[in-house]
């Protein structure tokens, strides 16, 4: 099996884990912020999930970026002329959004470690990352069909 094939498989598994986690958090866990769940129960669940996410998500993100970089070698010519085709524009936008997600993730982790992650920042980061991953998934598929 080629390096590209292995990187592609790793990338897909990591993407499923990351995007699935973002979807679960935005669409399912958001139900905890209603009146049905007590403040104490919400705090316990958030702390448990946060501890797990802080241990697991960095490895998933590292896997995504390392495998993405390994796959990027195949598209060196596309990256050398990023406005040459629909495919190259979409791939470039996908990479830009991926680095934006990474930046949001680094900001969130930094703020969590310093104890400065407010509810407003957390909501912004979650919504931004959610929108970014939706666009990344859309681009990942359309770049092969709209080129």
C-alpha cells in the first residue's frame, strides 16, 4: 500500500472522529444547556467530557494534519498555482479552513489552560469550528465533482 493510501485512510478516520465530535457537541450536547438539566449535573458532564477531549482531540488533530501533509505531496503542482482551476481553489480553501480550525483549537486549549475561556469565547469557538468543518466536508467532496 502506498504512503498516500495509508495517509488517506488515517486522514479519513481522524476526520470522522473530529467532525463527529464537533457534530455531537453542537447538536446533541447543546441540549444540556436547557432547563431540563441541573447546573450541577451539567458541570459534572462538561468536566468529564472536557478531560477526555483534552486527552484525545490533540492526537486526532495531529493525525489529521500529519496525514494531510503526507497527502499534500501528491498535489504539489496544484498548490504551486492555487487559482488555476476549480479544484485548486477548493483545495486551497479547504486547507485554509483546516488551519483556521487548528488556530481555533489552539486558542481554546490555551484559554482553558490559563483559565480564561469564557462562555462567550467557548460558544464562538464551537460555532466557528462547526461552520468550518461543514465547509471542509463539503469542499472535500465537491472538489472532485465541480472541477
